């Protein structure tokens, strides 16, 4: 059974003109074909004003669903929504690992609860994942202090080709996918566009393989902003990725 947690929260984005990701979850689900959701439980987070209460609600829902052995998928919202999901994940599984698809390193400051710019730093400081069990894919815009943190903690920065070897000795893996990991040509509907991003097809192919390893235990898709989209292509891409997560849990693919 799958559980989708809708988290229409984007108030961590200080610049109001960059907001819009709160509309992402509903827009993505509207694109899905009805049949795909037949074995899926959808829960919407109610707290959308108080930052800390929102995280607690997300964490509580995810913990409950993890306990039921349901596969939890978080739909944001800005990237801050991953905090409650990751906290629940770390409390539900042992020997956890993280694959983080993002144009940014998200290691700026030590805010707790973290903003969308601090998620990886918080995940390390809160011991959700050991630094050596984190792989960041697609990062291409970062600040010097972030690089210092990454180097000090020995967090891996990699490419799609590195995922197979990374997964070999991992058991309980969380995937967080920020839509800005893709090049703006394919995903213009997001708040922080960065050129020279990934193309969709290779990412979709690696998602198929990752899911078939049966090592992926939870995911989130974040930062889809329908008001900034062009011809709905970002929403459609996020929906396609969600479908891959929903339909590709099968026999092992990496040997």
C-alpha cells in the first residue's frame, strides 16, 4: 500500500514572488490517471501556518504510515517539508541512507526546524543519516560555506552513474527529489532555476532501477510551482516521476 502525504506548504520561501509550490501537490495529483491511485491512501496536512506544528504533523503522519509498512510519498511544497518526513523515516528504519536530487546543496545554516535551504545540514546534524550515507545528485549552485560543510562531513557529490555503486551496501534508502535538479528547459515551474541541469529520461531510467532494488523505503517530490510553469510541463514531469515511483517496485534490477 502507498500513502501520499500532500503538504501544500511554501512559507519557508521568504521572497513571496518565488512562492507557488503550495499548489504543487494538488496539480500533480490532478494529472494522475485514476487507476494508478487505486491502492493509494492520500492524506493532506492541515497545518499550513505554524512552521514547527506543520513539521510535527508531517512527522506524526509519516511515522504512523511507516509503522503500517506503507510506502510513504511526500508531495510538496517547498523543500523544507522533507524535514518531518526524514525525521519519521530515521525513527522508523535502521541504517538509513539518502539520495538527494537537487540543483543546490541545501547546507546553508543551522536553523531548526530548517528552511528549504538547510535540509541536508539538518539531516546530518540531527543524525537522520550518516554523512557517508548521503549522495547528492545534480548540484550545480552552491555557496563556499556549503562546500566547507560537505567537505568536512565527507558527503558524496555524484552523478547518476554513481547511484548503482552507492546502493550496493545500503538497505533503507530515502529519495528526495527537488524538481530544480532538471534543466529549466524541462522544468521551468520552480522557484530557483539553475541552468545546465539534468535531462528527464536518464533520471526516469535510474528511478526504475532504484525502485526495483526494493531498497527504497520512502520518497518526496518538492518545489513544483504551477504558477511559474509553462504549458504545464513541470507538473507533467513531476507526475511522470511519481508514476515511476508508484509502479516500479519489483524484482531487483542491480546485480
